[in-house]
């Protein structure tokens, strides 16, 4: 086996970059060295030798000696430009940018194929959990039936604080931001947009389905109030922001929504910034993978694994996408059991196939009913800030 | 990508075989069919058509149409004969026989290489947890530092019953046997021999170290009594039978022993027949993989994944073994913190580097001390049935 000696050009130099530098330059445990690092602000103090830095992206992209570009910047559109150009120049690419990947996967695959390069992005989904690699390598057949879990460390940190530590939402959010778990724009986390990007990437590697983020329903955690928390505590539930997708014949369901989780469910133990992924396949019990899903070290370790894999010329084979059943499609007709909390009159009971529980009190009202996803998506009440929805479990059929 | 159409010959037809038949013949979701099944007892009633069965192994081994042998029998030596012969006939092999693999790995690799076949055995370690595949594919570099966890579902079932459900050891063991989690010879489970076989396979795929089971220290759970359980309960510990290995430079430590686990440790949540594997690597937080480690369906699902991988011609690359540092060696000089419970006088305190706690009472005595593994291995008191040893945490250096 021939290992390739890698020369890296890195875009972005936050803590992930600093950690990478340490492992690559100081321990020498991977056959890769950093040649150049492209940064935005030339005058920021840096922990390593100034010779590494440039503010000109072409210093990396046009350097024939650099054979791998590691893209670690925040801006998805700028990242897309860099990554595309790198592939056009014949360089392999490692990226952690889930937004860019979820939005541009078909174009990126096209470039990867055309320029015969490798494009790896394990760090983009659940940081240190090797979920993409497992979907590619171990669950590489059509036996997989569903993938679900906690894909966002920031909201899980917030929800754990709210439920286990009785800390109100605004404070919990602030704490998550202080710890560096939250995205620059917290809306991406708390409204379930970040896990939706990840779900798109999962859908591709789990089932070969290529779909845009706008096709996936997401509902966040920002409306959760004391009434909802009380309900959860009384029934011994945790609340988790769950992303899930499921295959049923040629139909795929996928959504991101806060969900009540029974305390004995292993996902209930996945707390704070941890992520957890549950894989279900035919003839198999559930598998659970747990690891830190936010923070610099977990992200850095996934980036490092991708770099290490490039020394062996590893590529995602995308088998499932290449052999996808053309009739495979995303659907939103699945039935779900949902908890709806409201204060005023609720006039859309007709949207529901059945109502299982109803509770009215001066503190607030809720009901639990069965509804299809498309009814929720197309409803007016889902847009009403005074109404909250929490899924009671996943697809009930 | 060309998929190979597989024709399987199966040795052994218990519940795993029956489950495989169902998935392969009834759902058709893997490009593989069963041609023949070799069984021991011709007259046992079978749930499927008699045309599949034979009692002559050569009916499978000499059939040129059968290109994959699936070995699911109990007897390790008979399994070795079958698997070796299958490879010599140019057939790929899937096996779940950890004892055979742990004891014969070098010879099996030799045959695999010589006859250019593929030999897969994911089901042999932690059943449904894809640990070998992850060590081969994702942790395929030298960044991995340790692998540890609960590798035996039967003892974990027993220990969970003893601690969570207050069921005495003999009853708990019986229950595990009734549920089909225990090996035919329960000594293999309760004395930590079964997890030792698995640890040998892990050592090979994690660090490239080939070693025989007899080189690994194992200590079981059969001596755990109420006094020990009380100690654990008082300190809020779980007791788990932990197999672990760790790399430090060119030295590898490896052992199987009952260990106190703090209640907040994720492994404490791995209960009953579940297995859990913790992977630690440089620059990364711990990863935890959880899944059922005993029973027919979990084993069957791993066997099925291997069969599915063969349709793509998958092989373990054994990179770490092929490029192993020749100075890499197993050592037993690491220091450990251990709890020792004794009734009579204990006269070997000199074996310990230090004693941290000492407790004497009419109900029993214990002390906690620091000791190197070789001192334990070579001691007389470790063989004394009236003395029990539980590790307080893993290697302390």
C-alpha cells in the first residue's frame, strides 16, 4: 500500500486549524504537512509562525505543490467558490461546511467526478461521530431502514440545561454561545436548520437521495416554554431536537422537530453538546453511536480522519446514489403523533385524523393528535408563535 | 460497480441461520442465495425445505457453484478445518467464531492471502456493533490510542440483574442462559475468556498486534458477592466486565477484568445484553458505539452485513498489521488501581506500590491499592477463590 504524502492548504484558522497544526506538525502521526493557511484578517495575532499565512486564496489554489485543500470557513458561498476551484485545479478537498454541502451536493459531485479528485466531509455531520463513513462502508446496502438522532450539539446543550438544570431558554442559549457550541447565527441551531443540512447529507449517504434543504420540514426549540417543560417532566420525558429519516419502499420521510423521548430511550442519555445517531436496519437491532457533536476538538478529529484517509486515496463511492431507484422520492404523507400547546382557541382540529388527549387549564391548553406531515407543513397555526408543537414519537406507521 | 452474485454454503443452522434464510430468500434485498446448509443432526425438524440440508461438509466445500462459506458452528477446531478448507478451495468466508479467529488468525491470514479470498468476521466481536469495520476503515491510521468496553452481553446481562434488580448471581446466570445470551460453556463468559478472544481480534485491527489469547490477562465476575455489590452501590458505581487495550508508544496493554464504573460514565448506561465500545484517539473526544452484543438477530445482522460487503468484493486490508512497528509489543507493567476484597489475613501487601484505602469489618475486608499488572498475574492470591479483585479504573498512567 502506497501512502500519499500530503501538502495541505487550509482556509480558515480558528481553533480547529490550530489543533490540526499541533497534530500534523508536532506529532507527525499523519503523513501530511501544512504548507499555507489562508486567513481573512492579516493582523490578528496567531499562535504559529507568520510564514504560514496569506490573505490571498490563490496562493493556495495556484500552488501545484498543495494537493489537499482543507476548508474550514463559515461562509457557505465563499466556501463553495474555494472548494469548486480547488477541485478544478485537481486538488482533493476536506470540508466541514454542512450548509455548503447540503445546498451544492450535485454540483460538487460533478466536479469531483470530472476532475477525479476526492471530496470528504465527515466533520460536516455530527462532528466526531463517523456517520458518513459508516453509511458509506458498513451500511452500504439497501438493508438500512432509518437514521435518526440528535444532530445538533448546541440545541442539545440548551435543552439539557432547560430540563436537567432548570435554566431558562435565553440563559441556556447564551451559555451555549459562550461555550462555542452555537453557530454564529443561533437561528440556524434553534430553528432546526443546521440539523436539516446534516439530514440532507445523511439522506444522500443513507439512501442515495439527493434533495435540497428547502424540501425538508424543520421546526425548532425556541417556542418551548415552562408549560411544555412541565408536561415533559410530569411524564418523565426528555425533549430532544430529533432529525430523522426513514425509508419505506420507494418513499423517504425526513424531518427535524423537537420530540419527547422516554427516559429509558438511549437517546435520553445523550446530553449537553453530545450527539447521538440511531441506525436501524432490516434484521438488526438498533445501533447507537455517541460522540461530541460540537466544539473544536470533535470537529478537528473528523477533519484529521479525512486527511488521514486521503493518504490512502480514499473516496466516498456514493454507491447508493449511483444505483438509486429512480422512483425514490421524499414524501410528507406519513402520520405523526404530536403534542400541540395553545393558549387561545384552536380552530383547526379538522387537520387531525384523531385527537387522543385534550387538556385545558388557566395555565395553558394542549392536545395530542395524529396528523400527516403535509397537513402540519401547510397549516397556518404552525406559523403562530403562541402555539408550540412537539412530536410524541417518530412516524407512527 | 459490479456486484457479485453470491451462492452461499452455510455451516450450522440455529436461529442465526434461520434469520439469514428469511432475509436472503424472502426479501431478496442482498444479491445472495443459500444453496446448501450443512448440519450435524439430520433428523432434527427444520423450518425450511429439506432440499437445503446435508450432513456432508464436502457437499458444500466441493461445490464449485458455492462461492461463499458462512461458518456458524460452535466448535472452534471443527470451524477452523472448515474455514481453512473453504479458503483453499477459493471460497470467500464469513465467520462469527471468535475463539477460532483469536487462536488461528496468522494461519487464516496466510490462507486468505495465498488463495486470494476474502475472510470477514464482523459478527465475532460485539455482534451488531460494526467495530472491526470501523477500526479497518475509519480508525485506519495510528491516531487511535485505546479501545475498551463491554464485549460480552451475557456477563453484562448478569451484572445488570445483580446490581439493578438485586438478583443473586446463580439466578442471574440461569436467566442469561435461558435467554440464549450465554455460551454453551458459561465459564467462557463469566471468567472473561470470551471477551479475551474478542480483545485479541480488536488488538489486531486496532493496532496491528497479533497475539494469542493466552497472553492476555483475564479475570471474571464469578467471585462477586454481596459485600462487593454493597461497596458498588454505596459509591454509586456500576460493575462492568471491561475489556481494554491501550497503546503507549510501542507498548500495548490489554486485559479483561471486572471494573467499577461511575454512574455518569456512558458505559454505565450500557445494560443487559447490550455491548458498548469506547474508542479514544489523539485529538479526539471519546466515541461510543452501543448495540446488542448477544442473541441471534444482532449476530445475524453482522453476518448479513459481511455477506452484503462480499457482493462488492470487500476485504479487510489489515493495514496496521502489514505496516506494524516491529518493536510493538504487549506489556503488563502498567499500573492499575484495584479493589481487593478478602476475608482472612492478606499477606501480600508488598505486591502493591501503595495502599490508598483499607476497610476491616466483621462482614468482610477490602483495600484499594496501586499495583502493576504483572504483579497481579504472578501472584498466588489472585488464584484464591475467597479473594475478589475489581479494577477501579483503567490503567492509571
